[in-house]
């Protein structure tokens, strides 16, 4: 991950839950940094989500504090006080207002976050901030993840080149209702907060909101995008022509897409990444809902884990989505081989290439609804015994 002007980060082993590993990350941003965010739609969000939603109204950011191992969710007044104290301590160290400090936590729900432990680590992590700390930050925010997730791109704004760096964590409790898990992206471009928000919302809809692991929407889902304004490029305003930020939007969406696929690939216990293409729906929204019904079906996901070419389960998932569908117009393909059309299996269908495809690490399902022009693509993973093993012992 390249250095990014105006963004420094560092990580330490604070000892919040994990032993002998870094579990806390802090970012410090240049004065004038703008920020955008999208958050979970879960009705029982954590205190850090509430804090960030309120802080986002100010439109400016100077710092981000993230801890892993404890999500500070369902902790009542204590959780709110932790956020307030964390923001106040960080603001004093950075030299900013508390509402310019953003906070995110991930881990166990319902346990009080050891605030004193977190605050004691703040001065240590601040001493080690550097522009090259992205890789360590990606590792420090992990919980059940099996690998750190990071992506970077460059883009042109006018004649200037800008950089976009992003990290994410997420492996289970992944079902988008805004975004999924935690993800933090920064750019050295100078972009007003309102414009940044539109770009993030659009990019999120095409990436994190098209990923699911287990249909469970986390209480802590947060995606934040920071623009440090250190790059020299033509001025961007709300009235700038779309062409000025076209390449930036492309690069941002590529970063979000790459991170989202890493999350799906790293689903708890997962062995296979599954791509689901839905075409011929009555609308794009309908296609998306049908795709997510397939992606969230335990029967579809376990069939793929067992490498069983059971197209009937896919048909079942289409039918339960609650969207317009006609059994006698439906077509199903796996790995590019059409298996069923017009309400039944294709005459002379040979399962051999489908079985061979399902033995790979990436499986592709295509469903044509046959009713319109709506289409969507979503991603998920298979459901294995590993998912039960991980989540059956998560707190122990």
C-alpha cells in the first residue's frame, strides 16, 4: 500500500481482547479533511455508529480510532461514555474538536469495552503514526478474518494524479443493509463532503451492498471515506461537470469492489466465492432482491459446499424472493452451462461440466427470469462446517 499525503496511521497491541497481536488502529488526517460515511441499517446499532452519524454532520475529520475484539454494542450509557472519552482524548492529542474524531469498533456484542485500556494505548499509537502504516492497520482491525484486506488505485482529476487507499475487515455477520463490516478509505484529492457522500453512496450500492455471507446485518457496519485535500488538481464543487470526477469515481468503485469481494471470499469457513448473475427481471431492484435470495439460501450455499449441482434449490430461492417470476420462463446455468429452461431440465443435459466447475474455488450461477431487462450481480460464499465451528465458539 502506497503512502497517501495527509493520512498517517499506526497500530498497537492494546490488549482489549486479543493477546500478543495488534488490535487498535488510529488514523490522523490533515486539517481540512472532508468525510463521507454509510452505516448499518440494523435497528440496534453500536455506540460508535451513533457517534459517527452525529459527527458526520460536521463534514470534517482529523482522526479515526478503531479497535477490534469488542464492538461496544448493547453497552448502554457506558458505551456512549467510551465514545465521548475516546474522542476527547484523541482530540487533545491531535489538536482538534472531539466531533472531528471518528470511532469504530468490531468484535463481541454486549460486553463493556475496557475504556481505560483503550485510552492508555492512545499515546503509544500516536507516537508511531506514519504514512506507510496501511498494511499494519488492515491486520489490526481483523477479528475472524483469515487475511488482511487492502486495495489501492490512482485516478486523474484534470491533469493531476490522485491516490485512493482502502482497507476492510469482515468475515461473518455479513449481510448488507448499507455496507458490510468495517471499511476505511482515504484519498489525497480535495473534494467537498457533499460530493464525496454521493460518490461513496453510489459506489457502496455496487459493491458492499451486493455482498452477503450469512444474511446477518451487523450492528457495527461502517464505511468511511476521507479526502485529505493534499493533491493539486482543478477545483471540485457541487456544480462541477460530471466528467471532472468520472475517473475518480471509477477508481473509487474499483477499490470498493475489490474490498467487497475479499470479504465474500473470506466468509467464515468459506471455501468458494460465488458470483450470482440475475438477468431478465422486471427491474434492477427486483434482480438484486432475487440475487440476494439465492445468495442467502443455506440450501444453495451448502449444495455448493458439497459440490452438488442441485439447480432445484436455485429455483426455490428465486421463488421465495417475493419478486415477479414465472416458473415456465425461468432459465438456470452454472459455470456457463444451461441446466434448465421453461420450467424443466434441458433435454440431453450433461451434468459433467457443471460438476467440474463446482469443484473449483469460484462458482458462477446465472439465472434469467425471462420477464424484463432488469439485471444485477451479487456475491456470496459457500456454507461449510467451518462456519459452525467458528461461531459456536466465538466468545470462548
